[in-house]
């Protein structure tokens, strides 16, 4: 049963790569913090990944990796519903029903579809839909169903994902306009960070940390690999003894997200006074990352082992999710005259 006194928050995570520090600061921590004031639901959007991932072994590994990451980062499966999208077949039946209430013109304006057409246009490709599969085109409908079938009130998203929640509200509204006297889908609201820059990490090249740039620092890579990546982050040629501007350093910016305020202030003072080199700063960043991520890495490695409790936890979560989804689907089926 849903606790009527709490808003329901839903977060979906697409398994399209190994989690990195940017994912942790930009998505995982904020979503877990929101769980303190809402009834929280988290799911691994493995079917969404099929629009781009074609390697079955890789998809299976990334799905487990994302699940293990969230659990290692502090997600409590006793307090939340945590499941794989593919374990809830009700989602895919509702997807067809709501596809019948999703205007093609609305899908034509979806960001991902428009971006694919723009890339073809810029490349001089005559067929602007070249390389576009129906999974990509219908992606917003499936995402809407993910939200609506769980009767989510709140959906934490970045500004670039806001359209998906708006589409979910539009599609629910179209359904309600026809069948609202029998059953009404709940209209969700997006929760967008007021200050995105506070959740954005610089990558190893100074740009925003992103898999598409190839500039990430893996969240749970072995310590030796993280040390090597940190040491390779470019810095200027300012001598060790010279004062430095911490705010112009991507290494320092990374440090601020993981070190305590006192430690950050101490490093800032040492850089501004001179006598602390960029190599010393990188050593400091590595030490902080090792301290902060070490316990999480141990839990992650444990969950990733064959025969760990990961599958059992996901199965329990799937049962909870289906218990929640099934009544919504049944109400929809009854409303439209099926079943």
C-alpha cells in the first residue's frame, strides 16, 4: 500500500556504461537524499538501453554494475522499491495502451529524435531518419509508462531530461481526457535541481565529465587505476613555490566534492600561499577519493561476485514493483474495455 502522507519519488537509471564520479555526484547522491522525504522507487532501465547497446554480455554486466553501485552508495532495499525494468512485464503491456494515446507530432519533437535528425542533416545524409530505430522514436512513451505505472508524484531529473516528465504528463492527460470518468492516471511533476553547476564535475580534460567525452573517472575502478587517471589530469606550468588559483583547477574542483569543508579550506589556503605543487594537489585528491570510495568499492565488489545477494535483492524488489504496477494496469484494462 502507498503511504498517502508521503510523495512518491521515482528514479530510473539506464545501464549504458560503468558508473563514474559524475554519476555519483550528479544523480546518485541527490536521488538518495530525496528519498529521505519521499517514498522512493528506483529502477534499472535495461530495456531502454537496447536503443544503443547491442552486446548482450555487456548489457548484462552494466545492468548488474548499476544495481550494485546504487546499493553500495547507500540505497536501502528495505526502505525503497528497487527493481529491473525487465522484471515488470506490466510496463510493456501499458506501453502499448499508452502508445495509442501518444501523438506522433509530440514524438517528432522529442529531443533525442530531433538530435538524431540534426546529425544526419549536418552530415549531408539525404534520409534524415537514417539510423533511427523505433525504440529511439518511442523512447519517451516507455519512459512515460515507467513513471505512470508506479503512480509517481515526483521525478528527479536534470534540465535536459525535463521533457520526458512533461511528455508523461501529456500522455496521462490524453488518456484521462477519454477515460477519466473510469480511471485517472496520476500526473507527475519533475524535480529539477535549482543549481545544476553544483552537481556537475569536470572531467579529466576540464570539460563536463561524460562518457561521451571519454573523460570520466570510474567510480569503482581499482585504486591503482584511479591514481593513474588522477595523475594524468592536465595542469599548467606554475612552479611549486608560486601561489595558485584553486578555482581555475579542475583537480581542486573535484576535491571540493569529496573532501570535508575543513580539508578543502586547508588545501585552498596552501595553494594560494604557494609551496604546494599540482602534483601534491593530485596526491591529495587521490587520498580523498580512496578514503571516500574505499568502503563503497568493497561493498560493490562483494555484490558483483557470482552468487552474491544482488539477484535476490532485485527479485524482492521486482515483486514489490509488480504488486504496485498490477492494479494500475488492471484499472487501465478495465477502463478501455479489455479484461
